C-alpha cells in the first residue's frame, strides 16, 4: 500500500512539545499526575494501585478527547457544548454516507469523552497543564479492523492468543488519513469517501479499545468508589462502540484512486464480516471447556494498559511525538499494570 506523506505544515501543527513536567490537554503529568494520592476525593484516600489506574485512564481519556475534538471540528455539530472548529461541508457529507445522523453522533461522543476526561482528572485533583498542539495525529493511521471479525467469531478470543483476520486488510497495511489534510483531499469523490470510510472504522477501533480497557483494569481496583467509576464509565464506551460498529458497516465498497486503498463489500464473504451482525456473537471465555458466551473481548487484565498503549501507537495516533511523550505514557501504563487488588 502507498504511504501518504504528511505535509510539513501539518506535521508542525500536530507536533507535541513537552514543557516542564506537564503534558496534555487537561493534566497528564510526566512524573506524577497526583502530588499525593491521599488528596483524591475517594473517602479514605486511594491505594497506590488505584491512583495509578486512574492516572492511566485519565491519560487515555485525554487522548480520546483530543482525537474526537478533531473529528467534531470537521464533521460534528458546531455549538457551544463542544466548542472549536467550523465544519467542513464536503467531509461532513462524505461521513454522512455512513449515516445521516453522523454529525450528532460525533458531537455526542466528543461530549462524552470530554466529560470522562474532566471527571477523572477532577476526581484525581490533577494539576492543570497547557495544551500545546495536538496529542493525536489523524493523518497517517494504520487501523486494526480485526475487532470486526473478533466480535463475530464463535471460536476465537484474543484472551486465548487468537489472531482474528482484518475486515479491511488495506487499512492495516499502510498509513491513511481519516480527515482531510488539505483542500486537495476533497477530491476526487472516491478519495474523500475513502477518508470518511477510514474515519468510520477508526471510530469503532477507538471505542472497542476503551470498552475492553475499563473491563480489564476494573479487575485490579481496590477502593469501591474507584471500582464504581470504572464500572460506570466503561459501559458508555461499549455503547459508543456498538454505534460506530453499526455505522462502519455502511461504508460503501470502493478503491481510493489516489493510493489503491480498497474497502471491500463486507457482505460478500459470509457471517464473519456480515455488516448487520453488530451484537457480540457468543464465543469462548475463561477456559475452552466452558460453553460459549456473549462477552466483551478481550478482558484479560495482565498487561492491559501496555497493550492499550501499543494498540494506540500501532494505530499511528502518535506519529511525530517526542521520546519524552512515549516515556510519560509508558510509565503510566506500567504503573497501572502493576496495580493489584488491595495495594
């Protein structure tokens, strides 16, 4: 697949600069997001592990908020509830091919992620930090669409080490924009639609990751209030995923004339890619000896945070970021994965 090079002006605009010990849209600390975990709102304070889990989830929500704000600026409803941006009519029209209410869904998903980020950071009493540029890069994505076949398989589950096939193999084989990089990307029509299709599958990829992450890290939580937070926010990520899973199925089959990216007819190859099968097919869980059951997957807690960070990195969201940026996120992920119930 052809790799789409990012214009220098965009690279500069998207680049992220560390300043002092703070990084992020709301407050992603390089060394410590909390000055003292006992300062949190949870009655009696937080364990070290609970604080680490919340710090990583705060970082993840900051990242999600950043990318959703970019999508909303171009294709969402423009209002004071989700400020910023002025819309792009051509891109908005291409995204609406997936569903006529996409602008409302994008707007509401953005609003939800802002609320998650704001709440968790307020709960942690995180100190503020300035936002410098963008945290996420939507110009060179390598989208893993195995979530599509994973939720349709009745015999495979990533928790068992199973690797599921890609629904759109081309998206995993190159680097493609999910938003117009310039007005040049507004044509030809199949190129712009390919960008919108990429966005549609990327929406679902991001939200299925959040769905699994909250379920995986909830198993490591100690404080009942922190568990309540994870169990309350996590299901909203699942609602987002099912919405975007459904809409991605409306992406029209086409070949991008500028780079050869192919979006196949997903209804041509049987149930493993059938578009209207958006409810999780029962599959193996815990041990293969048990009957199949409809579940969120994966939910294995070991290495969950580092796995999420790797998935976001492989996705291309952090193309152009500094080594310091990766060091911050890696530290947060490792601390979250080291958390144990009761400590």
